[in-house]
C-alpha cells in the first residue's frame, strides 16, 4: 500500500495462521482491558474495559476499500488492533460493512475477555474466524499472567466462550501463550485441557513469547515443556514463526517510516530489519537505527540472545 496514508489499515503481512492478512486496527494504540506480562506492545497505557466508538465505522471501511483497489494479494482481513479490538463499539457494524464490500474472509483476533457479554458475542459471530486467547485456568494465574481490569471475571469469560461456540458457525481457534514457570506445568495444562474441552474450539494453537515482553522476567518455556503442552492439549505450535521474513509492506515509504510503522505493532529483530531493505547496505541501516535511537524514536533491546528494536514508549504506563 503506497499511494495515500493509511490510518487504520496495515499490511498485507504474513499472518501466522491465516496466510496473507490485511490488518485493521480500530482502536488507539495500547488500548486494552488486559496488561499481559508477555505483551509485545509493553505495558498497557490505555487500560480500560469501556467499549467506545473510537473512530467512525465508515472511515475504516473507506480505507479498506481503497486498499482493496490496489489489488493486493490477500487471504484474509484481520481485525486485530494494537490492543483489544472488541473494545471498539462499532465492531459488529464494521464486520457487516466489510462483508458488503468484499468476499474475503474476516478474522477477529481477541483476548476473549468481552466474550462474557452477549452483545459482543453476537457482533463477532458475523466473522469467519475468531481467535481468542486463554492462558490461565484459575483466577490467580489469570491475574498474574494477563493482569485484567478488576471487573473481569475468568469464570464469566470461559462461560462466554462456551456460549459463543454454540452460536458461532465459523472457525474458532483458541490460542494459549505458554510462559516458562507460569502456566507450563502439567497440572495447569491438564486443567486448561478440561476447560478447552468444554469450549470445543476447532483448533488450539500454542505460542511462546518470541519477542521482547512487557516484563523482563518473562521467559520462553523449555522445548520439552512446549512439546508436553502440545501433547496434553492436542494443539499445534506457532512458536517457530519468528523465522518468517517480515515483508516490506510499503515499497515507496522511507526505511525510517517503515521501521516506525512495524515497531509500533511489535518489536523487530535486527536481522529481519536488514532483510526488509535488500537494496540498502547494512551499514546504512545500522546508521539509521542509531540515529533513530538518538532521537528517542526507538530503542535497542536484547531478548533471548537476539537484538530487537522497539518503539520508544511515550506515555506513562499505569495500572488501576
Ligand atoms: S497481549 Fe493482547 S491482550 Fe494482552 S495486553 Fe497485549 S494487547 Fe492486551
């Protein structure tokens, strides 16, 4: 995408499970009702459980229409957000409007918390794929891993997922983020298995924190624990997908703009940044990264024996 600026739409980017995905972010950055310890956006800055009409539905739809006119090779339109997209009050209307302008399947990636609300279940049941996350089998771990807004109740959320399954005829893919020494022991996994069995998703995926997390102490589980989790939950791993090359999504933008756009969504591995710009020397890219660091636009982070660059946080981080 290149001719005009885009505010809500990004990509297409290779999605881990869905192919080439045109992303839509209908919420302001880092707006979430969780502040997960593993979040690659850092700690949540707009920590809220109030659904809002952050932007007009038709403004978002207009952008998608414009992006589709560029005849991009797209497998799926994914509503994802740099935070929790169900906090967007126009979500149901947005999905309906998108269905009017294209036949491309629509996916919603969500932390699943608002599936406890009948209205949200109804709204996202219009999508083709819904991918909620469930990391914790009990309230104590829910608080430690996801740090939810205090009004959110895990039992109501899992009940909501069970109810959603009953009304949703599309593909329901549950995701579990496995974190070392938090939810990777046999007992936790077996209790999660019982909950997942009640929800009856079409697929279960296990991820690990491959990018720098919000909290430095978060670690990737041992391979043996990941294997055991896959076996117990009868799940598929998406833990190896950091090997995917990041695509240069906007060939006409400057390297600085592209780096800023992607790092706003997730930290970028340094070696992947080099592959984004095959016609620019590594030295030039390194100079650019250092200049951007000096201007406090991005920062260098070491994680899991790799170098990442991530956007510099601008707002004060806080919890209620
Ligand atoms: S990982 Fe997702 S659900 Fe958790 S804080 Fe980040 S955006 Fe919110």
